C-alpha cells in the first residue's frame, strides 16, 4: 500500500531539506549529484553519475532506502552493499519517524551509505 498523501507530503519536505544539505556543490553536479525516488511505500536515495563507458548517459547508484510498514507504524532502513542488493541496516534496522532515517543516512556513522 502506498504512503498516505499526508505522509508523502511530509517526506518530500524532509527530503528537500536533506538534499539541500547533502547535495554536492552546483559546479560539480554534472559529475556527481544526489536525488531520491518515492515508489509505493519506499523512499530511495541515490547518486547520479555519468556512465563510465558512455559519459553522455547518466547512471543511478543506490545509497539508502526506507520502506514504511503501515501495520507496525515504522520504517525499515536498508543500505546498498557491493553485492548490489539491499541489506537491513543492522545498527538500526527500523525507525519510528522518517526523519530518523534521514539522520542515520546523513550521519553515516558506519560508512555504509556514502563510504
């Protein structure tokens, strides 16, 4: 089930603030940038870079994902490992508020998201 309209609006406001703080400077955004997607009950944060073998094409590199579990009223936190799969973020696999997810990603205490 998709995120409610109210929660979706709240997530977008929080994501806008997160992006304003964590995106690279304007002059290098053609080489590396940060963005997000909201699909159904999940929010994904990813890096955008030119494709290595064709710089005219852009590629999206997943960084972090939060999936809302309505039944439990919590967000599951995931990170994207080198095996190209999403894994539960074991230091804190769930959070109650979406802002907590963004705090975890922004702090990147264990270098799982931004390396």
